[in-house]
């Protein structure tokens, strides 16, 4: 089965929300246990489209099975900083989809004015950390006991990738 990586479209809002919700409900990868409301997701996607922020999706036979977005950090002095979010629906992992999504999003990052890309990842997610390192991300810090989960706490690794334009 072939997977296409495409820019997100307004028609993808509902399946994008479903994919985010699916990954969130696993309780292992995202910062929440469910997707935001459909209205909030719609605003997020439409803003990304309007401003040209990198937001790509993986489509397998028409089904949205993953995403990667890079959005502004939000403060005026950090206009050059983008925050990376990514997810691949269970059953579609370990097929190179995450790699393809990150490649596509990073290729669009400079066009959007992002020279520094940041992310956070749970310290026990070795596969994701290896993927990020493969794409030039380096660990910049560790937030101890940063996430509370049903059976305790987990640490979060802070990683970043600098654009070659920064020298």
C-alpha cells in the first residue's frame, strides 16, 4: 500500500482530528488524552493553511494515518522558532511514515521563516528520539517528572534542530 505525503487541506480537518484523537487516547505520545474540539482543530488547521505553516499529512488509500506540523512558538522575540508536532496512527508505525512526514515538514520550515525547530518527547520513547536525531535534532535538556501518567511520572526530553542558515 502506498502512502502519500501532502499539505493538509480544509477537507482533512475531520480525519486529522480523528487521527490526533486516536494517538492521544493511547496515552503515551501526546500531551493530552484526547483531541481538542472539532472547532479548535478547525481553527488550528485553517490558521496553518492561511499562514503557510508546514502541516503535512500521510494518506494511505485516502485514510489519514499521520501528520507533522511546525507552528510558531508564539512570542515576538521567537518568530524564528517553530514547534514540531507529529503522530502516526497505531498500525501504521515502523513503515517510514514518520520519517517521510518530518522530511516534508522540515523542507517547508525555512519557507515559513523557521530557523530553529523545537520539540519535546517522553524520555522512554526511544524510537522517536532516534528518528529526531536522524533529522539533526539534538537534546538540549531534560524535564524531570514532567508528565503525570496513571502509574507515576515520566521525564520529557527537549530537543531542537537549527537551520544551516544560522551557521
